[in-house]
C-alpha cells in the first residue's frame, strides 16, 4: 500500500504539444493518501480514464512523474507496479474455475500452495463466493464476474492500489447498489487505496471519501462530497454535482452585495473586488419561493420527484431551479425567490472566490 | 388469449423444401436407386437389395482407400490447425501490414482447385518445375510421379499452402475480438505468454476453431481435384483417396451399382463424423458452463 503522488503530471497524445489545448491532461500536482477511497468523476472525454491508465501504467505520461510512496514508478510496467485493476467489462479467465481465477496472480508469482489456498479461501469469503469456488467462471453472472476480478486484485497482499474503471457499467441496477456497499465494506476492512473512475455522481459520492472532479483535462476540485456540494471550486462542479445542479447567474459583486439586473442580493460574506466574469451560484436546495420580497421569478413547471418537488422557473429570462419541501403549498402569489445568504458562492471566470476574512455581515 | 390457431406459416418453409429437394434429395435418390439395383444400361434395372453395400464393406480396395483418406485428413488437421493458429498470433494487428497480410493470406483461397493442382503439378516437375528441378539440383532424390512418399509430401504441402490461410484468417478474426482489457489484466496478474495463450486466446478462439476444424476435416476428407490433377492417384494407388477411387469405379469402370453404394456410405461417414465432432464439441462447451 502506498500514497500516490502525481508530480507535475501532464499528458498529451501529440508528439510535440505546444498550447494547453494539446494536452489531454493538463499539468497537475497532487498527493493521494494511502488507504483513501478516491473517485474520479467527470463527463466523458474529460481525461479521467487517461489519468487512471497513467496510474496503472498502461499509458506513460508525456510529462511529470508518478510516485508510489517514495518510489518513482513512471517508467515501470503495469506488472511491476503491484496494482490491481477492475475493468469496465468483467475480465475473468473463462475456462478456469473461480478458485483457479483467484489463485492465478499468486501462482504466477510462484507462491507456495498452502499460502495460495489460505489466501483464496480468505478472499472468497470476503467477496461471498465460497460456495461457488469449484464452478467454471464462464457461466457466472456479470456481477459475480466483477467480484472475481476484484478478488483477483485483492488476493495479493502487497497490492499498492486497486483501480476501478467504471466497474458497474454492465451490472443490473439492483446489483449495483449491493456491489457498491460491498466495495465500501471491503475498503474499510482492507484499507487499500482505491481509485474509482465513474461519470455517475451517485456512485462517486457514495463510494469515495474524496471525490476528484475532472473537467476538460484538469482536476477542478478534490473534496469530500459535502465540500463539493457546499463550496464547489469551479462552476462545473456546481452544475455537475447535485440534481438539479447549481443555479449560476451573472452578477456584479461589491463588498457583501451582488447586483443582478438591477436587483440587489446580500451575500453571506464580503468579497474583494472581483476581476473578470463574475457569477454567483446558489443550490436549488437553498432557494425558497415566497410571496414577500425577493427576486422576481416566473414559474414554468413543478416536478414531484417523491421526497421533494423541483420547481422549474425563469429568472431574468434564464432557467432557474428550486427545490420545495413535499408539503409546501405553492400559491399563485408566490412569484419571488430568496436565497440563503451564507450558501451563495461567488465565481470569477468560473473559479470560486473565497470571501474576505472577517467580512461576515 | 383470443388468438386463432393458424399453422399456415408452415407453408413459408415450402420454397426451401423445394430447393433442397431439387438440389440434394432427388439427385441423392437416383444414387440410392443405383445402389440397390444392377443395370446394364438401356434403363433396365435388376433388384440387388443390399448386395452392393455388402460387397463394398468387404472390399479391400475400399478399406485401403479409406485408410489413406483418414491418414490424409489426420495429417492435414495436425499441420494446418496449429500452423494457422501460429500464423494468426503473429500477424500484425492493425495498420498497412495487417491489410497486406490479410490479402496475401486470402490469395490461395481464391484460386480454383484445378488451377492449384496444375500449379503444383508443374512446380514439382523435375524437368521444368522450380521446386522439382531446384531439389534435383541440390541433390535431393525427389520425384512425385514414381515415389509414393514424395507424392504424399507434395500433396500435403500443396493442401497446407492452399488451406492454412482459412484456419489462420478464422483464428485472426477470433483474436481480434478479444478486448484489450484481457491483455492488461493478464499483465497485471503477471501471466506468462503461454498462460495468455492458454487461458485467454485459446478459449476465445474455440468457437472459430471448431468451425475451422470442421471445414478442414470435411474438405480434406472429400478432396478430389488437386490430387487428381497432380498425381492422378498414383504412383500405383498410393494417393488414390476415396473420391478418386469412387470416380474411377463409376466413370472409369462403369460399375454404377457399387459406386452408388460406395458414395452413400462415403456421405454417411462424413455426416456421422461431422455430427459426432460437432456434438462432442458443443456438449463439452456446455458442460464447462454448468
């Protein structure tokens, strides 16, 4: 097990990258803690699979170094890195039994038979497949096969990290939830560093301690699910996380006031003058519809999603979403919206701006 | 359910039934007719029952032709299947050379059988053939027209040249369908090259291999044109395979009755072997899944 350091890491698929746009992965500098559960989250083509392949050694980065603990593994082959990977589609050795599948990595490394038998028994019990050890892997269901791939990774005690490349893509919805729970449990028991690539925010937020959000080849934020929700570092995090995502509006910031279309909104804190394009963002959860004072909105539609209702509206000609609690009556006179001041985030050129210290109103 | 029972859909099978009847069943019936009758021409037939069949089963000539045929198919399969797999494993996976190899491999398959025979017939001649004359100049005593072993070697090399591509191309298609993730997983598991072949490539190829073996078995068991052109069944009877013998009997000697009985048994042997082979392979496959 090891902490993973990405040192000035960048990658371009072009032989001679010039501009920043040539890089599939923009320069980054991160340390991922030993034993952490990380999720790489982002939309398709944001570079998350490239980053995973660099960590696993399938792709060699064009710039920068990858360190496992103190060891520089940039030039090492996948096999030498002692990592395990679970792929998008289950990879099992069809003609082998479950037992042989689990024993395979150990056998290839020349471990002795008694040790192998003990490890296999231990891992089979952990992934709940003791009763199927003598079955051929071929006829098993997709989720069982994914468990075997995972087991083949965990069977080695010296494994540095377990990488998951969208492992639940081919799993039935009801099994997804179970597998995710099991994964989380295994992470607690074994304490391996786990890196999980997904474009599904539910998977990322439920699995990981730290979610790494990627956008356009860049890591835009590494944070706990709560941090991503409350203080998104980038507007992309704002609207990608949450359902529906954060409302973003162009505004001028002066001190602890934001001005939008001639209306004034008070902010929870005071800000230094903002350079560039300034926006404020508010989560639909922190907006409330009222008949009193507030910004004027035009309601379009109300969607009942069970636990709450989503109100789709227009604010100064722009789509705007709010979440209303289940029991709340929505009257015809409720045409104003108010924001919870301390939940408003301020962005300059898409990046979040921190409030000035002691600037609270 | 208020669906009316209607079995008229069966009529849709009729066209196929008619085509198959004309292409296979009716011609076969004329053969059946000959096999149970004796005739001296003029459309006069004398009932002989199973007499021809009994004669043929007891015939030494049949036995030795069958023996040669089995040996030939066994050698062909033993060479072409491993060689085809080996070639497929070493073919480039993409780019210009992949297409180049595919075209090159497909060429022998496109040559008509009698042309293949003619090519090798000339190629092997000691007086003017590149191979025959080349070997003779090197001091090798090679002459496929009067040495049985040389004749066998020539025909086997010719068949390998002609048909290994088929096995190779089928295996290549099977290999191409293996996702990269399997190879990556094997690398992570530190599998040896042999393990990768044994546990990933071979299982993934088993489907196409089954078809390749079946096709090569049937074709080699029925081989006629190429050895007929190259050796004409000789020297002596050393390369007289079943079809060649059958033609000699039917068209050469005009023994239509025995030849008909012979061909029906020939047909049944191929059908039986193919069926047994297919059934064994598929049940093995299913047994593994259970």
